[in-house]
C-alpha cells in the first residue's frame, strides 16, 4: 500500500547494485520518491552539494523531508538507508526481535562481505583488463572470484533451509543481496551447484517492486561486455 507523505523522498541514485537496493526498497514499501541522478562516471559524487548529503562521496543517499520528529534528514550508506526505511514504514525489517536480528545479520553480511568481494571480482574481471595499459591480474581475479564463490555457497546453504534469506519473509536483507547476486554471471560464478540460490534469484526477480526498482533509469547502465 502506498504511504501518504506530505513530500516525496529524494533519492540520489545511479543504476548500480547499491543504487538498486534503495530503488527496490522504495518501490516495495510503496514510498513516493523523486530521483536525482548522480552520474558516477562524470564525477557527480564529488560535487559539494552531494557531499553535503553523502560525505563519503558514494551513492545512494536519500533526503527524507518527513524524517524523525517531522524534520528533514539525509542518510548515506545503503544499509543504513534500508534500516531507516524499514523502521519508518514498519515493513520488511522483521516483526519480532529474533526476526530483526536475523535480518540485520544478513544485511551486515552483504555490506561487509558479498558487496565488497563481488564488486572487486567484477572490477578485476571486467574493468581492469580494459585499462590503458591493460591490468589483467590473474591473482586478483582468482582471489575475488573464489571468495565470491564461497559467499554464494554460504547463501545457498541458508536458502536450503529458508524461503527467503532471513527466514520465511522477504525483507531488506533480500533487497540488499539480490542486486549483487543477480550479477553472478559477470562475476564468473555458476549456479549449477547452487539450486537454492537459483530458486531465490527467480523469486526475487518475479516481484513487481524488484522489477520496478531494477528498471529505474536502466538505459543509463553501461558495462563492458
């Protein structure tokens, strides 16, 4: 159900896995938002007006004009944004303390493990070889490809016992993990030995909120073949 807000949330976004986390969350939660593109290829993330919102010069970020006590608030770091939106709406964050703990630990798993490792795998496999001069580094590719594979093994084991990552319900943990896991092919991974992860990937992709969040400005996404 769409939330009634006096003003929409401002989403500072570019179509990347971290950006998708928040566009998916906003769609799934039925929150109105206005999109402000942060072209990371052109250095928009270093502009003073963006740094005032996101001092770590990374998107996504949001500005909620209807923040705590009715006052505006700006938030950076995708995990912090997801937790804030879950608390704000009472959705997708777990209903009991045990459920919240399960959601939060898998959210931290993505933030501290899967995101950085899959991102490095993607960089060294796809982008580094295109540098001038080319940086084709077998050690780096092997290291990050192997660690990403290990993490997907952990995910597959969890999903063998649960319909969704943190238990029986779709949560912000799924929203955080799916954008990175959906790019498994570009990370040179396989799903042949991960049937539970494959099932979950399809289940997430079938959700209308995930589809809408993933489609936001998809035409601007350019990756090397």
